[in-house]
């Protein structure tokens, strides 16, 4: 796919104002999202349509609609799936009870949980085996939070979202605690909660390696680098995408004059951008590059655009799909 920064500019037009467009790098798809989408596509190739997917495979309407057109059927609960068709579990992860029920029903299922989310699940189980009660830093109701908390028996994971929540915690034993985090949080917000946890529970055990994933961290760092001096920041992503919403918040805090979340170019509030001269564009980890190109094209229809790429990291991470969907010799 052609990088949006390399797309030819529209012909100069004296009637159009000049605009500096800063394009964040890295942006868009992360390795876990790319893997999850490929899992659904390969499941369709292997078993044919329909293939059922429990919850949106990733939080992006464009991606979900594209897979639906190929024969994927998206449902919220396992009991909506027939027993004779394959089911894929979303990249966000599921409680242990879900694959257990699928196995009981003798269903063919494929787990598309991001390996970095699975890492958090393994951490939680390891701490539980050592007799520690878990504190999870995350957003209530988010599928990843539900899936992670569902790895352990009820009551073994206490959920906090803010430093204020820490003050209200009532653990079984304040000396026997460990914490984990949702992978798509604001790095700064999570650090504030960790600080509050360590202040109240000095013996609390943290993860061996940071739980917030590399893609979330890198996309937030890119926004922080380009936000100062921006008149506006557009984040391409879904309203139910945690990592995309965090990018909007990070941009606003880092100095962008105006931050807006849009799913596609059609949602851009052009009136709010009236008079801007410098705009930043990034995309959440579940937003494909084609939507970035669409937004840049919309700007070129209205402005004489000069694109500058702000690169703060180069990502080389990749994950293989499960062996059930690969050549056994691979």
C-alpha cells in the first residue's frame, strides 16, 4: 500500500489556503490487529462462510463491514453461534468460561486474542497461583477488561481506573497484591494509578514487563512529539476503541489546539477546522491505512497541502496466526 505521504498532491490552486499536515508514524494497524483480521480471513478460506466471530474482531467499522461482506457473522455471545460452524474469539480476549463452553459444545473455535493481551492473562494466573490478589487498571465494561478479569475466579481481580479508585480498594490482604493493566490505556494515566497503588500498598507486585502494549505506547509518543504547535489533531478510529480515544486525550494534553476522533473523512467537522494552518493526523491501532489516505485526500480537496511525516519509532513486530490456520510445517 502506498504511504499517504507519498500520494501526489492536488494541483496548486490560489483559491485554496495552504495547510501543513503532520502525519504521525507509527500509526494505524498494530501486529495484534493485523493477526486477528488475518485469522478471520484464513478461517473463511479454510471452512467457508459463514464463520462466526464473538464480538467485533477489532474495534473498527470499516474492518468489520469488510469481513462481514466476506461471510463473517458477528455476535456478542457464544449462544448465538450454531454448534456446527467455526467461531473466532476477538483480539480483545475472552473470559475462560467462553472457550470452556465452546469445548463443551464440541465447537471448532479459534482464539484471535492478541498475544500481548494473552501475556497479561498469563501474568494474572501466575500471580494467582502464588496466592496474590490482583488489581487490574482498566476501563469497566471494555471487552479486554472483561476477558482479563474472567481468567480468575470472581473476587480475585479488583478493578481500578483512577488514582481515586485506589483509595476505595478493600483487598483481602494488603500485603499480598499484584497489579496488571489493560494494554490500551493512556501511558500517563496508568502511571498515575500505579503511583497511587505503590503509595498505598508498598509491597504490591508489578508486571515483569510493562503491560501497556508497544503499539499503544508508540502511537501516544508520536502524538506527543507532533502535538505542540498543532492547530488541530484528527485521530482516525472508532468511538469504542480505547486506544483511539486515548490518542485524542494525549493530543489535547500535549498541546494540540483541537482534538477530534473521526471514523472516516465524512465525519470531519470542517467548521471546527476553519482557519487552521497546521493539522496532525494519526490513526488508532485498529484503523487501516486506507482511511488515513481518505482523510488526507479530503484535506487536499480543500487545501494546498504539504505533508510532513513525524516518525518517532519503527515497528517490526509481527505475530503468526494459530497453527490450526497454518501449514503444519510452518
